[in-house]
C-alpha cells in the first residue's frame, strides 16, 4: 500500500511540474515576466562584453554569478 501511495505522489508531482512548465511558457509569451526580463539583460550584457576588452572584475563577477545559482532557468518561473 505504501508503494502505491509513493507512486501516486510521484505521478502527481510530475503532473504538477509539467503542467506549470506549460502554463509558464504560455504566459511568458503573453506578458513580460522575470525570466524573460533577466534573459534580455543577460543577452545585452553579453553583447557589451564581446565589444570590450577582457577585465578581471567582469570575469570574477561572471564566475561568482554562475557558481552561486543566480543564473535562473527559464522554467523556474
């Protein structure tokens, strides 16, 4: 009986997760959201970085940013 409940709970979790993924992607197309805004800022920042010479502070910031989990996945919101 316990195994059946665990399987049901897992299926419910996956259903909710996939359902929210579909919902958030559709809503992102309708209106601006945090994930889309951050993506735009990241792309703009990367374009500016490609036009500049390398700087230690920028490289250190990028390493810290990516290591601490500040880079948000689009599905996260």
